[in-house]
C-alpha cells in the first residue's frame, strides 16, 4: 500500500459492495421472476453481520439508506398530484386511522399478555402500527400500479400512519422515561406535524401551479433538477428535524414539483438518482436482520406471533375501511398496507435506546418487518393480475 | 419535537445546507460572470467553521466530497477515449514528470530554507507537486474545452502527477516515521499502481470495445447506467484501497465505459449524478479553509511564498514540456497545471496526522490550494477566448 486506507476509502468500499450486492440480488430474483426489492433485502442479509460479514450497518450506510427512501418518496410525490390525493383523501384517512388503531391495540395487548411492562407493550404496539410508505410504493411501482387509485389510497394512508406512529412513539418514550409524558408537548408536536404537512402540501403546490417556471429561474442550472432536489433535501431535513419522518418532507417536495408543467423532463432526470439511492435502503433492511438473536424457539415463536398479528390486524382494519372503493381495490389496499419496513425498525430502535426493547424483541420486530415485506409482492401481483392496467415498471432505469 | 433528531437527520440537514449553499454561490458567481466552482468554494468558506459555522467538515461530508470528485473524474473518463490519451500520452507524461519534479524540489528547498526538518520539507514538496485532476477538469468543462488537446494533456499529466505525488507521500511518511522507509515497499507499491492502471486502461477498454453490449446484459437494469456506476465505485474503491487515489479508478472506469457504443445515452443518464455530487467536493474545499490560522503576518507571508512557488514552478516546468503542442496549447497546458486542490490538501492532512505539519502550515497549504484554484479560471478563459472551439458547457444540467 502506498498510503494507509482512510475512513473515506473504507466507506467507498462499503458503498461499492452494497450497490454491487444489491444489483446481483436484484438480477438473481428478476431471473427467478421475483421482485427486485426482495432480492436486494436478501443481498443485505447475505453480506451483513449475520452471514458473510462483509459489511456492517454503519452510520454512513444508514444515511444512504435514508437517502434511498427519501428518493423513493420524492419519486412517488413526482407521480402524485394533490388533486388525486384529495380524491382518495377521505378513504385514505379512514384506512390510515383504522390501520393504526387496531394493530396498535393488538400489539399492546399482546405485549401485556406475554408479561411485558406497559412501556414495552406500547412500543410493540407502535412498531406494529405503521405501514412502510417506502416499501409499499416500491412494490406498487414494480407492478406498474403506482398511478392506480388503490396505490394512492395506500400511500395516503401510509403517510397518515407514519404521522400517527411517530406520535405514538412520543407517548411511548414519555411512558418509558421516568417523568411520564407531557400531554401539552404532544399536542404541540402533533399540531406542528399537521401544520407542516398542510402548509407545504397546500401552499407549495399553490405557489408552483401559479408559477410553474419558478424552478427554471436559477441560472446555476439549465434544468429544474437541482432546484427540485434541493427542495427535496430541505423539506426532508426540515421534517426530520421537527421529528416527523424525512420521507414525508420528500413526498411533499415531489408533489410540489409535480405541479410544474415540466413534470416529464424532471422525472427523466430524477430517474438516475432514483436508480442509485434506493438499493441502499433495501440492502440496509437486510443488514439489520440478526439471525443469531432469532436462533432459538422462543424468539421464533415471538416472531411468528408478531407477524400473524401484524398481518391480520392490518387486513381486518384496512379492508372494511377501503370498501367504498369496491371489493377489488379494497383487497389491494388491505394487502398493500401490510408491509412494515423502516418505521417499525425505527420505532424498535428508539425503544432499544430507551432500554425497554431487548435484543430478542428488537430482532423479532426487524424480522417481522422483513417478513411482512417479503410476503406482500407475490400476493399483490396475483390480486393485480386481472387488472388490465398492470405493466412492468419501476426503478430499473 | 415528536422524536429527538438522530445522527441521520443531522447529516441530512448538513447535506441540504451544503447543496443549497453551493448552488446559491454558483448562482451569484454566474450572475457576476465568474466560474461556478469558485462560487461553490466561497459558499463553503462562508458556511464553514471560519465564518458562519453552519456546517463543519464531518466524515459524512468528506465522503460526499470524495464521491463528488469521483463523479467528476468518471465523467471526464466518459468523455475520453484511450486512443485520444495515447495521442497526447508522451507529452502528458513529460509534462507530468517535469510538473512534479520542479515543484517538489522547490517546495523542499523552501522548507529547508525556512528551517523546517527534512521530513516536513519533503511533505511541503509533495503537497506542492500534484495538480488537481478534479479541479482542472471542472475548469476545462466550464469553459467547454474538455475535449481539447490541451485539456487531455493536462488530464493525462494530472493522473501521472497524482501517482507520483502519492509515491512521494509514501517516501515522506517513511522519513517522518522513526524507522525510515523501505525502498522495497516503495518499488512494490509503485509497481502495483502502474500495474493497476495498465491492467484496467488496456484490458478493460479492450474487453468493452470487443463486447460493447456487456453493460446491457444484466436484467436488473434496462440501461447500462447502474452497471457503469458500479464499475466506477468498484474501481474507485479498489484504487483507494491499494493506496492510489480513488479518482484514478473512477477515471479508468469512465474510459472503459466510453468504449461501449452507447456512450451518449449513458452520458445523459450520468449527468444528474454529475450535477448532484460535485458541489459537495467544492464546498468541502471551502469548509477546510481555516481563516483563524491565517490571521497573522507570518502565516500570510508563508501562504504568499507557497503560492508564488506553486505557480511559478508549475508554469516554468510545464510550458517547455508542452511546447511540442505549439505555443498556444503549451500556455493553456501550463496554466491548467497550476490548480492544486484536493491532492495537496490530502498530502498536508497525512503530514498533519504524522505530526510533521503544524496547524499554521496546514492552513497555508489548504489556502495555497484554494488560491491556485481561484486564479486559474479567469486566465484560462482569457487564453482560450481566441479559441473558436470555446463554448459554455459544464455540470449545469
């Protein structure tokens, strides 16, 4: 070696391994007729600490994973118009509310039933509550259904879910802390979340639909790509800093940019970023699976129980709530609400930091998130197969 | 706040601030008729620890800066054919060798003259030796001259420079360490560097010119973008791990990909990545400027002396070496060799870690790199103004 390898060189190696592994997994699963994102999650499991140990879930990889889901939701926002969200808004809101309430109640009851403390039980409930907007969107995109009414309903419900789950986490953190929680803080934060979303969803789209050339005005760029990406990062960072999920900011930014008339050239330009970052998100989920902690009967039983509760409680709550869309769409919506993914993992991580979620429970929640994610694509594909709209699409650019 | 801000959320905020600041600086400088990258460096100085203190040069930002220069060199490689490099190869080699030898000798002599130790003097020489391939390419690209013979010569010479400078660093590190350095290790590493470059430059381009459809074969992707980006990251990581600069791997990867027949669609797809990452590189250079350490007469004198030596020694060595290209091109080449940028900063950083470069000297070397970078674009623009080929181009996509 001419010079010693630096931390930057090591991080570069991690990025190269993760991206190459993701695409090998994707390739293999595509050839087997399976969905890409499942191949990418398995690639993460394979190269992660549980098996080959090539790569560990470092802070840098976590950031790239976050950028991955940020660009997924930005892309989804680009494909979404506020008017379309309004159209499904009422149903999505009911699906989201029902789809948080029942899984939360069931998860909490289960926690208490197996003898956990109230704080731990609240965390289990919160981890079961939120549908993963990122995974759900990627699955619908893979199936070429991102623009469908069912997909938009799931997406709207997942955003409602995310907000509610993060509020539940605040409550749970308060209960876990010694002093309990302050209801006033809760009301203020929930108000801030709603105000943030309303302000950017309504104000931002109104501004850009009135001045669609705005993103073209800067001279630093011939195209609106960088102004749009900056808006995405700024709203994502802002959302993360006020304690909302970064992806909500990214989704709003995409929806605002979609209001400009040049939606199509922008999509073509965002596509390479949408191809580059999301694999880091799916590999990272695989990296976080801890097979060792799951390697005994008790843990597997816990995982099985959590997974059954996760699936049944979403289906039972979301299907009736989505029935106004018709039976076919209601079953697509209910199935689409099942994948948990990153929000469940984040909630469990906060619980682990607060020392109310132990290693086994954490591993089981992560594995439950992955299992619910893996089960859904084949079912959705079958449900959608009759649908004439379905055509292959997705990130593969 | 609903939940506490995580390290990931903070990193997201840093990225948003850096990208937004870079593009505001770019915008301002474009409106003033100045080059973008200078505006981005000043944006980094403004938001960095020396002035506003909004952002510090963290490891995450260093990685994004590295990815920035990696994508600059990947882009430059895409625009370069091996045959064109061969055409300027001999002259570029001589320019590179002469352009390392004289600045190194002058820097070392200066170090000894001001009473520094031999080890410190060797580091000063090595920090003055290497032209920045990243900055030089960005400047030529800004002027629409990236494809010109002069630009290719500077690029080839800068690659030669980089390799030689990193070997000098190995020597310097050996001298700084107690045991001196082992000539055998040096020969082996230099051999490995040359073998790496020759293997990928010749073998990689031969493979892809024979099988131009290779990057289209994976099913995970409809376009060759991700296979190309993976090749870029893998070669960059490999180059960094064997102690070469990551950018040399990225440049080789670009040149290999350029051999495929579908060069043009790939460039259009790489463009968004080339728009996204490089601003982090230029802002990071600005972040590293330490105005406090330069705030006394002695330090400013040191900076002035280093800058004069840096400029004169490159001009005096590169101009005669480039004369076979004619006087006009020789003056473009000699001027193009002046910017130091990242390699000088990296060398000084290694010296600081080895405790042979103190804070004042480190600050002066960084500032010298920045000053040589800032002075060159206006001069190159004037020199190139007569040139009918010149048309605006660059990263602004």
